[in-house]
C-alpha cells in the first residue's frame, strides 16, 4: 500500500528552528508587502519603535510602556511570518526527499548521430531522448518511446511493487527520480527543466513562487478594505478626541489600529493555503495549481469510473441457483470442480464462494482432462472421475448439454433472466447432459462506498458513474452503489459532452482518468485528476496527478479543497469577531481621563488604561501563535449539508471569536498587573 | 413605555406588512414591463415620453451605460435646481418676494435634493418661493426617488439573469418608477393630506392678529403635494423648517401615521419586488425580516430611553413617569416620536416630527447609528435595497467560506471583482462621515457653529455628516449649518455618499449579470433561513459598530453615561 497520510508533528524542531530563521528573513518589507495587513502592522511597529527610542531619551517614564507596545507589535509581525515559515517548512520536508532524488543525476542523451553523451539531468530539454538501463534513475518526466521496463516508483508513490512501463498505449509515462529495475528503455523528455511534477509541487509549497488563488485574492481584498477602514478610524479618532481636549499619543493609536485590523487571519492566510497544498501532497496528490485545489472545494458533480472506484473491477460469484431437484450444494460442488483449472479472477471467486460458503474442499485428484475457456466455445471445465463438468455462457452450456433452448426448464430461464435484469452475469453449470443450475456473477460494489456517496450527497455533490456496461447493468450497479446518475456505454466523447453540458448549467465537474482518450475530458473538467500510471497526455491535460493511481482519491481531493476554504472562512470570522472585545478594552482606556463616565464601558474591569491597551495588543499577538496549529491542520472537516456546517462553524468561530477575547484580555491584564509591567 | 404605545407601533408595522406583497408584486410587474392596473391610462403617456426623448425602450444598457445615464440625469437635475434657486427672484409664483438663494446654500440644497438627502440648511417658509418648492424641490423629490428605484431594479436583474451584459434601460426604469409608482400614489396621498387640513395653495402667507394683539405671519403654500412625495420617496425635506412637527405638515394623529406608513411602504415593498424578480420570494422575506428586527429594536430602544427620561430632572422634582418630553410634539408623545425617529433614520427619509437633538443620549444614539449602518432598514427607496444587498454579499463572503465553497449569493459566485467593488462601496460611509467630522472638530470656525458644548456638540457635527453622507437629511438641531464650510462640506458628503456608493454597486451589477446563475444544492450556502437573518444582523451590527463606535463613544455614549452619573452638557 501507499504510505498513509501522516502529518508531521507540530513541534518538530527540525522544522521549527529553520522556520524561526525564515520568519526573521521574511520581515523584509519588500516581501511583506504581498500581505497588506501584516505590512501595515510592520510599518506601525517601526513608527512605535522610533517613538520608544525618542521616549528613552526625552521621556524615560513613558519608555517602559511604548517599549512594550513596540515589542509586542514586532512579535505580532514575527508570529505571522513564523506561521508562514512553519507551513513552508512542513511542505518542504515533504518535497525534500523527492528533491534529493533529482539532484546529481546524469542522463545519457541519445544525440542526433546516434551516439550516447552524458549530460546533467538539469540540462535536458523537451524532446531529448535518453537511454535508461536497469539500475539507473530516470532523469526527468517523459514518455517511453522504445522498449519496456519494470520501474520502481516508490520514491514518488510509496508503492513498493514495481510497475511496467512500455512504449505506446496507456502506460508509457515515466516520472523523473524513479528507478528502472529491469531492461532498457528510451525515454523522450516531455517537460522543460524545472517544471517537472516534483518541481511544480515544490514551487506550490514554497511561498516565494506561490501564486495567490482566486479566493485568496478576494479575501485579501476584504482584509485590505477592512485595514483601510480601521486606518481611517484610528486617524480620525485623533481629531474627534481633540474636540474634547484629549491628546492621544501615537503609541496608543498604533495599538488601537493593530488590534482592529484583521491581523489574525492576515497573518495566517498564506499558511492556510500552503498547508492545504501540503495536505494534498500527503495524500499523494500533486496539484499543478492552487486554483485547482480551490475548485475542488466547489465541485458539484463527481464523474467516477465504475471499475476500480465503485466496484472491485472483476465480476465475482455471489450465489449458486439450483434448478428442479438439484440442491444448491450440488451446483456449488460442480461449479467448484468446473473452476479448478480456471485461473481468472471470476473462476477464483467461484472457487472461493464454494469453499467458503458451502464448505467444499478442492479435490486432491488431478483432473482427467482440462477444458480451458476459449472465445469460440465460451465455456470451461474439467473431466473428472467420469463426470464432464462445464460452466460458461448460458447458450454455450445448453449446447454442450444438448438441450434446446426451449426445452430448458422454466425455472432455469427465470433464474437467468433475474440475474441479467439485476445487472449480473449468469453462468450455466452442467454435468454432462444434466443441467444443474446457474452461477450468479456480479460486479461487487466496494463496501462503504454507498455511505460515502450519501455523505457527498448531503454536501450537495452529485456522483455520476461512468461505465462501458449496457444501461441495464449500469442501472443495477448505480442503484446498488447509490450514485445519483450514470453514463452507460460511455465513450470518451460521451464523457466530454456530459462535462460540457453540466458546465453550461454552471456546475463544476471533477473526474479522474488515465488513458490518452481521457485527456480532452480531463482538460475540460474543472478538476481533472490523472493517474500516475496513466499516459503522459492524460497527465498533461489534468490539473492534478494522483501518485497512488487510486480513483477513489477524487473524494478526498474534494474534501481537502473544502477544508481549505472552511479554514479560511472560520478564521476570518473569528478574526473580525475578536474586534468587539478589543474595543471594550481600548476605547474606555483612551478616554476615561477626559470622560470618567466612560469607565462604564470597561466591562472587563481592566486594572488601568495602560494595562488594558497592552493586554489587548498582547492578546492580538498571542492569538496568532495559538491558531497556527489550527491553520496548519485545518478546521475539523465533516461531511454535512451547508446549513449544518454553517451553524456549527458560526457557533464555534463566530460566537467563540466574540467571547474568547474578553476572557483572554482579562487574563492577560491580570498577569500584566501582577508582574507590574505597566 | 405603555401598552397603548406599543399597540400604536405594532399596528403601523402590520399596516405596512399588509401592503408589502400587493405593492411589491405590482412593482415587479411594472419593472418587467408587464401590463398592470394603470397601463390602459399610462402606457400611451409612457410611449409618448419615449418618442419625445428618442428612447428605444427595447434596447437595454450595460452597467456602465446605465450608470452614465443616471449620472447625466442627476447632473441635469442639479443644474436645473441650482438655476431655479439662484434665479427665484425673477421667476413666477413668488408671492412673498423671496430673494435669490445665495450660491453656497443653493449648491448645498441642489445637491441635497438631487441625492435624495433633503438636508435643509434653510427654513422653507422664509427662503423658498412656491415655484422653487414645486418646480425645484418637489420635482427632484420624484427624480431622486425614481433614480434610486431604477438602480435597485438594475441590481436585481443582475441576480435574476444569467450570462448577459445588459441590466435594463435606465430611462425606461426611471420613467416607469415615476409614472406607475410614485405619481399615482402621491396624487392619492396629497388628496388625503388636503382632506386632513394640510394646505395646498399658491397664495402668499396669511397675517393674523393674535389674542395678545401681536401680528403673526402664517406661512402657506403647496404643502400637501410636497408632503406626499417627501414621504413616499423617502426624501424628507419639509415645506416648513419644523418639518413634520409643524401642524400644517402633520395636522393629526392619523396624518402622522400616514407619514410613517408612506415612507416605509415603497422601500419595504421593493424588497419583495426583489424576491419576486430573482425568483425567490423567500429571499425577499428574509431580507425584510432582517430589516424589521433591527428597525423594531431601534424603535424600542428610543422609546425605552425616552420614557426612562432624565434622572437629573427627576431629582429636581419632575415626575419621572413623564419621561423625556423635551423637543417632542405633545400631540404625538414618546411612542410616535420614537417610531418616527427610528423609521426616518432606518429609512433614508430624514423628515422628523420631533427634535433628535433633544432625545436622551441613548435615544439620540439610535437614529445616528441607524444611519451609520447604511440606512438599510429598509432604507431609502431603492438605495436601501441595494445597500442591504451589499451587506448580504459581504455576509455571504465572510461566512460563506465556512461551508467550504466559493461563496455565492442567489446562484452568483462572489469573487475578487465583486469584493473589490463591495469594499469600495463600504469604505464610502466611514470616509465621508468620520473624515469630515474629524476635520470639522478641529477647525475653530466649524466648531463655532455648534449649538451646545461638550460631547453634545460633537454629536451635532457627527450627526450632520452622518445624515449628509447617508443621504438621510434629518438634523440633530443645534448646529448652525448655513455657513460656507458646512454648506460645502455637507454638500460634498452628500455627493460622495450617493454617487461614490452607487457606482461601485452598479459595477457589481454588471459583473454579476455576466456570471452564470448556478443551481442550488445541499452544498449551497443557504441565504433564506433564520440563520442567515442572524448572520446578516451580526455582520451589519459588527461592521457598523466597529467603524463608528469610537466616534459614538465620544458623543452620545458618553452623554448617556454622564447623564446617569448626574452630568449634562
């Protein structure tokens, strides 16, 4: 199996120590300007620091207060940059192991004249053809143009069993950094240096190259707007206070401003985005853009391949139906014997059902003669101890037994029809000229998949099953699996047309695929997930690649996208709700000297104006640190309807955000007073 | 507070509730261009106007064309009104022989009426000729109200439509709003007012000899016709200086009721029209519920504060059961004054039937805060609706992410572009209100206009700019606003409050109209539930509160606590 998504520890010193250094480096205003809220905080911190230095020289009595405010403003900025640095560090830890496999590779390039020249992997261009032999690492992403080889892709997928890569067909794509175990292949390089999947993944995780996603941009606009409003509030309050003869110091106005602007979400916003990417990587999915991850959260319809996603992929025996005076046990025994030499998954499943459910043991005696399955005869079986046991397609077996179709018992016809109607495949069983019964073969729906679809439906996501089966079979499986709709006898063109139709209605579609003929649909879908085992064309068309090549992954991808958006929304709500308590701390503190009656607003009973302001600033800084784990892990996700998610999150982050700071600021005030800090 | 008082208040809200659906449906029909009750009579007139103006009523405009048409009309209205005021001495119907209005006052007044503010730095009965009142002010009352309705309807269409670039024809919407909605109802109402004794005459003022033998001038004029549209169009500019506290504007208890009813009816019904046009009446009711809850809370708070009265006066021997009657018409009492004060500011009316400056600290806080919330309860005709939609978009965006999807409102995705315009619009009120107030509070000649010292003086300035930027028009009293500084600054505040707000709103309409209307599913953020009402109320209160709490703390809030501590200003 693939390596399970394990989140690195939150207090891993290997991540935290470099992150602390990065946090300081990120204070560079040229970098910080990408984050307006924190940039304003830094500018204010600089101003207050200057004032502190002036106080030190001119008014030493006040330097203690302005010094502490300045210090906590700097902490606020550093905590924000630290959050981003930690998120990057965790992402980088994921990427580093992949990166290591890439460096120092030497490729053997096939020159135009047919000679082989060694060249550093980083120098490879698109279209170059390289030769890779057993034991060598594939230098970059590409396509096998000649030969076949078994390749160990565990560096990427964690899957230890080697996979076959061969030219032509759907298994021609290879990934840089994976190792050829046998044979020799020629690989045509398909990506420019620095843009292979591994490179792109590293780029998405590291802040410097990270592009803001559409929703992140919209949220940044909201936060910048709020910052501007509060900047205005803080500036005008100076004039309003002047009317009543109060001269407010720049230090307290700075404190007011920084506590009001949404520093909490502003400081954690990029960390949330990076952590979302990182979560995806931990699920072994590489996205080529952050936009795709966000789109995953918006998906309305999931297009799922039946085989491998909804069903196990092979038809399995689920029942033996006996006719006339035959007992089911006899049918089971005959079926078991007839399947002895049948090594197909279907044959094995018949044997498993007969030995498991009916308790028969496979006989030790060798068969006298084995009749293997052939396309012309459409039956298989054995001759054993004088019995001629056969199983196979209904008409083939009837012919073998020498029974005319109309002569077969009505009971037999009913059983065959019932099985076919429910989407199963009936196999007849005969012993010589004696018709015994029918084996019910069916596509077995994976356990638990119905519940997952129900959860998706509760979240408003439709599931559509795509299958090559005929409509009857498709309908039966669809109803058993609980999908909302199905596309039967679907061709790649049908898929593409379906996606276009849904998109015209404003729906967002996610699908996964692996073949070259899936590429147009993958490109058209809003979220297209290509299997790592798929063709290069499919991987290029998709905006995500699943390294485990597990089609069920689509569901997890949607959940990760949703969780990312939920985390942003929850922390934004929390951040804005926090402001109410801060007002009740700071406003009375600012004006109580002029209007003693305003002490009535000091509902927290903070000990002194200076302590109130300092406590609010400290709370504002500490809450960022306190929320870093939540930003990195994401808010707890649960599959539920939007209305119940809203109610729950509004209660926790809205109401919680309103109430928590009252307690927090009061507690800090008690500590500040006890320590005599002001 | 008395049971009778609350009964009076509830009865009014029930009366408004009764007209919301029929009037809302009627307006939906009017703006959709369907045949309505009055079509046989008015359709030919409407077509005549289009022919005269060369308007092709089937040709719709994009958001920019629509907005430019609106701006052009407003500019023309401003120039016309400014001209009439500056030249009124030479114009007819000036029996009192009033002089031309000075330039700064004419600017302020023209802006005030064109922006649906109706802030009045003049006393009507001693400044304006009948011609100025009728052809100048009353005409703009109709035009500014119809303009607001047109904007709201255009925004509504943006939600109703999918992937189009046009949102209607401004000239058509504007004509229909005037012709089918405002004019007929005004006509009806003016007649009712006349029946109750409101003057409607072109005569000059009458002179009477009082019992003491003194000479008294009794101002008269075409009052009833102006009163009707003043309320229906949430304009609020009275014929007389005392506005609806004057017995000729508001002669009876019933006329008082009718005044309040008239201002609430169209604004509230338009919200229903919105629900009808976007295909979700439930959404209309959700917004109405939000407005009603906040408005009724406002009424209750003023009522409570006023009946509590002033403990200082109680200590001096006044009967505390009387509450605070300062600045109120005894005919209306506390309940009807509280109702009027909250409604006129929850709306963008600005007419008053008592002096807001004489309310208690808390009582005065409420009207001011209601304007600062953006006048969305239910707000000015049209402007209240689009203001509320901006809040709804903001709420959907902030909280909508919490359900794990890109936020959407009525099937329209709210993305960066919409948020940019929403924030531009939201910035306008604090910018205009706090900016001008802070500057005025620091300018000695501006402070000199203040009528009372202490925090109450700051409240006067804050209220003036709040009222102007919010396009409300009610005054706190006390402030002598007819100075070059206030005429100019308030004028700018009104312009910014109206147009700098509505242009981004129209840009949102343009952007949303072009988007595909998404189908709803269980994963869609529900915007028509009680939970959303709560959320919307929370966002409106928190956002409004966060912006204006510091300023209010230095004005009415400190007044309130000082009064409790035995200090007045």
